């Protein structure tokens, strides 16, 4: 039997809601990637060139420290959720990816965004987990139903 894990990063709760729905829908365990320094409203202000998210966007090498780094041991399929920031995952997601060996594991992304779909498939993250068997993900709605999430997960797993 395939053992599944839903791992997610959320800053405002949207991706967290989608992750919880997905985990319930497919009977998966769930874990949150938590940065050591939480993102407050000022840090998330993408219109401010001096905000934390803007600085992380400019410097692709940034890897924020994590307060919680969920283990992937014992799992075969990992669904990775994140909000789209500038059409890619937040840098904390790369910190998490680069701290694990995904050899023999399927990695499927899902992303939340109010408008963008580019980056939801996870292709831009492949270099942070080159040993994973990557399955293209998609953008999901934070309020998606369990039935919708289950149908999508079963179509890609």
C-alpha cells in the first residue's frame, strides 16, 4: 500500500486549507513547513521592495531557516503545497526540498494563487530535489472540495 504525505507551506492560511482538504480526501498524513522567522504582514508586502518576500525574490540563493522540517521517511508519495510568489514557490520550500533525499519517491506539487497558474506544476523546483520522481502538479483553490481533490490526486498518482 502506498504511504502518502501532504507537506505544505502557508503564509496566510490558503494553502493550509487546501492541504488539509487534500490530506482528508486521500487519507494522507499531513505536515507543515514552518519558517524559523514567521512572515508577518510587512514581510509579505510584495509591493514594498524592501520587504522580506521581495528580498527573497531578488536573491534566488536565499534559503530561510526552518522551525519545522517535516520528515519524508517511510512515505512513497509526497504532495507538496505552496502559495505562488512571483510564479514560484517561496524560498522556504527550497530549504525543505534541499534537506531531504527523494530517491524512490514521487513528488507532486499543488499551489494556491489568486491569479497565476504558472509555477504550480513544480518544474522550477526540480533542481532542488533532483532525485525525486516529479509528477506535474497544478493550481488548486483553497476551498476545493474533497471530491475534487481526490479526483485530481488519483489522476496524477
